């Protein structure tokens, strides 16, 4: 490749990367400027004393604290529901499934990953209506929304687990088995620790995907104002839905600024999760490189 062409390609790539960084910084700066008038404790707790709100003594109806807690509870429940099935399917595809089975299941996983989230929300809502005929306690709430979100993030966990284990050197498994370890012992003590960077990355990326979705929870349990949920079948508040309703129906400039502040908090939450994923991946890779996996 000629030197001028190589320099032009490098310059274009650098300009694209710089433009992306500038765009992200511009969006963050715009959110911060729009949210600046309401960045105080009232943003989180409204007129409720913070300690009483955190302890659940008094409800918060004019702050973001219930929406933040609802988002965290929703993400935790969704991950708890999706993680066993997703990791189990990924391990099976990587270690035990035949090539034909991998192609068929991989095709289904790709279809589920590409399915619009509104369809998953409609499926969850239809299932709630069907089950309500036989189990009247099943209503839109935290658990149905978390189950629907689990379906949304399931293909990411399956694909991430599959690739994390499949890309390991095959000598790891063969050496473990030749030294007398059972397949389960080799998986638990050798393969999963070695694949931990990839597993951690796909898990936290799935958490970020679940935290920002609106269409699924819109149909399965979230409301504009409820407070902290007291059970799995209660409605709940969430940051994405708060942003959606505020942008569409704000009645004052303060409400609009609270919507921008909620957006800033949601971006910070997802950015923190992605940073944590990168930190854990780098730490585990360093432990693998030094031979210290304790």
C-alpha cells in the first residue's frame, strides 16, 4: 500500500473515532446543561426526607428515587431469570451440541436477538391476560416485566457464553480430562474461570440492554407514579418509562429538566456497568496471564 493512501486511511479512521468521541461528549454536555436546574436532592426524593425515603417510611411521588430503585430491581430480576438458562444453553452449544444442532439453535437465537422489543412486550402482555383467567393474582407488575426482559436479554447471554467458551484453546479441556478431571470438574474449575472475561462482558452488556428498554416494560407493568413496589406483582416505576412519559406529557420546564436528569442518570448507570465490565475483564485477564486464579 502506498504511503499517501495509508496516511489517508489512518487519518479517516482517526477522524471517525474523534467524531464519535465528540458526539458522545456533546450529548452528555447537552444532557448536563438541560438537567442542571434540577440537580439536587429534590430530584431524587422530592419533598420527602432522604432517610425516610430510603428506609421506606414515607413514599416518594415527586422524585426519581422510586424509578431508580425500580430499574435496579427490574434488571436484577431479569438477570436472575435469564442467567441460568442462557449460560446453560451456551455451555451446551459450546461443548456438547453437534454442528447441526448448533446451526439450528444459533439460527433461533439470532432470530430472538433481532426481534423488536415491542413484540416481546406484546407477547408478555398476552401471556398475562391468558394466565389471569386461571390465576387472578397474575397481573402486570415487576415479575412479569422482568420475565419479558429476560426473554429480551436471553440471546445475548447464550451467544456470549457460547463464544466465550468456544474461543478457549481446546488443549484446556483435553488436558483437564487427561489429568483425571470429570467433564463437570473441567468445566467448573478450568473452562469457566478461563472464560470469565467474556462471560462478565456479555452479562453486563445484557444488564445495560435490560436497563434501557422501554417497549417491554411499557406493556407489562411499569407506571408513571407508584412508589416503591412491595411485591413481585406490584406495578413499579422505571427510568426509561419516566423519560418517555416526561418527554411526551411534561407540564412545566422543571418536569422537562427532570426528564433530562433521568436520562443523564440512566446513561451514567449504563456507562458505569460497561466500565465495570471492562475493569473485571482486564483484572481476570491479568490473573490468567500471571497464573493466579485464586
